[in-house]
C-alpha cells in the first residue's frame, strides 16, 4: 500500500530506486520498475492460393504485440533478481523470473525462468531487434524461455554460456518430461569503441530429450498470420539443435547471419533433418550504430545522436535494413514447401526509448503463391 501511494506521487521516487524504503543496509536492496509496449498494424495482399490451402482469410488487423511490466534490482552486493510478465492478449504470461548470483570464480549463475543461451537474434531483446519480428528460424527452432540453471562468463573477446533446462509452459510450469542441455560460445576478434567496430562469431548447440514428439511451425514473420509451414507431431527420442551465428558492425553499417540445423532421432526410422537460414544488413542514415552487450553477446539499445519532437532541432535516428530468411522443413511428411521471406525495413528512433518501425515483407511458398505483408509498429520502453 505504501509503495502504491509513493508511485502515484511520481517525481518523488525518480529514478524508481526504492532502496531507502526497504529494510537492511542502505545500497544493498533496490527495486526498479520497467516495461515495454508494442502496438502493431498489419495489412495483407495476394496469397490467394495460400489462403485457400490454409483455410484462412488473412484479414488486416491490429494488436498489442507486447505489454510488459518488469521488476528488477539487487538483493545484496552479488545477488540480483528480475521478474517480468506480459499482459498482451488479455492473459498474463511469465517471461523472465530468476535470481542471478555474481560469483568471482565461474561467472554469473542464473537460476529460474530464462532464455536458453542459443541464437543471437533470439537472445537480443525485442526492444532492440532491427525488424518487427525475428526471423523464421528463430521462431521455428530456438528454445524459448524455460526453467533451469545457466552459467555465464566472458570478457571483451569471449562470451560463454551453458545450462540445463526443463520444458515449461507460459506460466513457468512443467508441462511434460522434456528437458535440454544448451550452450553457446561467442568469439569477438574485433571489438572496439563499445561495439561500433565489431566482428562477432558464435556457435550454439542444444541436446534435447522431448516427451515423445516434437513439432516445428512458423508464420512468415508476422504475428497476425497463421503458420505457413507446420510439421505436425514428429516422433522423437532426441533432438540436436546446432546454430551458427556471425555479425559485423562498422560504424553505421551492420550485418548478421544465422544458420540452424535440427536433427531428429527416433526409433521409428524417420529421422528428418530440418534447416533454416537468415541474413540481414542495415545502415543508419544518421550515423548511429547498434549497441552491443558483451556479457550476453547480444545487440543492445540504439541511442540517437539527436532526439525528435523534443522542442529542439533534431530528427532522431533513421535506419534502413533488408533481410532474407528461408525455412526448410520439407523432410517432414506434412510439409511440401520451404518458406522464403524477404523483408525491407525503415526504422525511426525518436529517442533512446521510442521508435516507429515499418516492414514490407514478401513471403513465398513455391507450389502456392506469394503474400505481401505491410506492418507498422509503434513501440516504447522504459
């Protein structure tokens, strides 16, 4: 109750650090509040054969893609915490919920609901990805957040991470007997000026023991569309995921490449190998660069040199980007086409925490036809 009243007073608690309100030694316990909001508008054209095959009309629409509140801070000098829920869609779903122990020997140990360490595009926050949606390989193959324990270590040249995880649902509850062991190693032969000059090379692997079957399906990089490809349930004793990632940045130019393989083993004889690939490039017209965080080997916040609409001269940051993605699930009996997508993007960063994104995507299923997608996002975070 006291915390609610203090929050309503606004400026009194800026910058959302309530150390003085909590028991214990000053400076040890902190509470910070953050969040993100993303609203999307999507328009579809073409794809008549695809619509008929999927029995879906592809209606234009809008949605709140993400509406999250997070609470994070420190419990002691070397113990941190984070809890985050997403309220988009009218139902709360658990995102991050963990404790982080900062050890001096093996690095940081994270225990709880968290992303498994695999995939540069997947692990980069949705606040900082270049396109409205992640690539098709991220959505189809990469492990999502699960319950487990992971260890992180590194420096300017290396980042290593590994963990053991139990499959859970959107509430952080174990829904089956599936589990996985996942690890990632990233080497940076070039890292200068906080990542403005960067070469990032990484590999990740996950050995998974599902609960009898697995399935892989994905939309064409738009959350309002149905899955264009879907393997259905595939009998599986074990699944091996391997992901190769590379990224470069030189000033205002940046690029990224990922390639993923999923090999499925089962005693029934059918053992498909599924693959995906994504390559993208971008350029800041106003001279900025993508931020980069060595602790997790991911891209970070873009900080415009000037801010738009703040009563002073300045246009914010402007970025153009292009991405090609392909997802090949055709070794699964239910899939006959690979899904190819090409997306062009225009991003306007009004300030450090507000941006407007425009994506135009061409999604192609070879034996059917192509669908054109125009998507607009208005997003902010704090």
